[in-house]
C-alpha cells in the first residue's frame, strides 16, 4: 500500500500536477485499488476542515492582508531604517528585523516576502547592494514567517499532533529569533566585501526616530495584542485571529486611514484566495493522511525507521534530512499531513517532546521554502527583483548554511524551544 500510495504521489508531481491535487489523486486511486469505500473521501475531507481551531487560518491570512493594506509594513520598514539604516549593512539588518515583526502579523512566509520585499529589495539595490544578495536575503528572511508566532503552520501541526497551539506559538519565539540572528550575522559577514559600493546613509535625528516610532506604534502593538491575548488567557489562538482582523480594520480605516471602502472588496478577495489555497491543501492532504493511518502504512514505516537504529541523535539527523528534502518540494501543510502520522510515534518512542518536534520540523520546512529549485519564497523574491532563478540560487547558499546552523541548535538543544513556554507555565 505504501509503495503504491507514495509512488502515485511522486508520479503525479513529476507530471506537473499541483501538490494538493497530487495528494488527493494518489489517495483516491489507492482507495480504489485496495477496495476501500470511495464514499469515505467526502466525509474525511469535511471532517478535516470542520474544526474550530482551523478557523485561525483564514482569519490570520485576512489579518495579514489587512495589515498590508493598512500600510503597517511600510511604517515598520521606516522605523527600522531610521534606527539602524545608517550602520554599514544596516538595510540588511532592517530586512531581517522587519520580516520578524511582519511575520508575527501575517503568519505566512510568502506573504511576508511579498509585502516587505516590494519595499526593501528596491531600497537595498538603490543603496548599492547586489540585487541577487538583496533577493536572497529577502527570501531567506521570509522563512521566519512560519516560525515566529502566530504561525499558520503551527496551527496545522497542533491540530494534527493534538498539542497545544498556544504552547507551540510561544515555543517558536526563541528559535525564530535565533534564525533571524543567524541571517543577520551572515549578511554582515558577506557585506564586508561590498562595503566600498554601499551608499552611506546619514544617521537620523532623534526627532525623526521618535516620529517614526509614533507612526509605527499601532503596527508594533499588533503582535502584542495577539500574543498577549492568548497568553493572558483572554482569548484562544482562533479568537485571537479574529481580534487581529478587527484591530487591523480599526487601525487601517480610522487611525492610518489607508483602507478605503472601495479597497474592502479586493482585500477580501485576496484573503479568500489565500485561505482557499491553504484549506484546499488541507482537505486533500487529510485523505492522504487518513489512508496512511487506516492502511497501517504510517505505523509500518515508523517501525521500519526505529528498526534502523535506536540512537536518538542519528534518528534526529535522519528526520532533519527528510524534512529538509521535503521542504524543497512540498508546502508545510502538505508535509505535516504526510509526515506527522509517520514520525509522531517515532519521536515519542525516543523521548522527544512533540512541541519541540513541531518547532524543528517547521524550521526544516521553512528553510525549504527558500531552497532551490522550487522554494516558494525564492520565486516571490525573484519576481520582485526581476532576476533569473540561477542568480538567486547561488546567492542564497550562505543564508541556507546559516539557517542550518540555527536548525541544528534547536534540534539538539530542545530547551531552546521549551524553556519559554515552561517559564510562562503554558501547557
């Protein structure tokens, strides 16, 4: 069953069929081959989508779109720029810092790259940065989007693994910051060679910094309201997503006054399309995961993995290699439905906390989003910078290496993920 299921999936992928449809076609064909009732297909899809927790996904996507229309991204860029833009390599630091902030609003890597990249990639090029470097840094920084909370990926993992989404959110804070610091470090190292070509920016006055801070205040408050509401016990993660939507509309319409009545239709269409893509993937992937579990394929593969070695370090290395490879070809939601049913019994057997597992698995898939040949962030950044895939594929390698160092630390030192939720008593 396993060979046929995965074989069909990869055949459909090689034929150019979209990932979500490949998962669904592989599952329904396998159901027919092994005489499972095809009538199971619709109820399994419906059951996977009909969960209150998953309402957080369309709400967070809508909140991210609203924040972009409200002009929050450009205000965050301006604030970071007046603070550190004058420092050598300052715009590189600005790029990483702003993506970390915006990631805490949108919860999506590609959305972060699209929103911030449209502003910062041209700004870096104008300041003398190599265009390939600027695009590669932007694509890599977008990885942070699915690690720093609130993360759509964590919502999907939490539902599948039946672990606390609130605990996952707070567990992603330190690894996300670590990933950001790794990207800043390698950026500053690489920019030493470009120092002569960089345009020197005059330091901003304290008055300009204060005005930029005041202007960006409502944007900076967004992640505080979302995460503060969750960890203060006032709202669930799903309810916090709804609060983020209402807050974003209030800021965009009444405070910044950048969202007009005529913008609402396009805003809602953009959010609906983004939500539909994610939910479509979840619906088809759920049937794939159901067949994995019901056909005892997941348990058989888990037993096979454990039979190879009982060494915890080797198993973790093996998992990282698998997830990194998968992240280059499939999105996070699809990967969770494929691998979580298989790997969850394995990590429980070797004594790894499911929350720590969720964080390092998500980091793997995040790195894959900026890894050639088909990392989604790569294509978004290429499109903004108007450069060929070959150029960005070479420039992104140092950033991937830096991200892998951060990943190794998070994988083998689980306390980096777990100490903050444990400190705050979040279970």
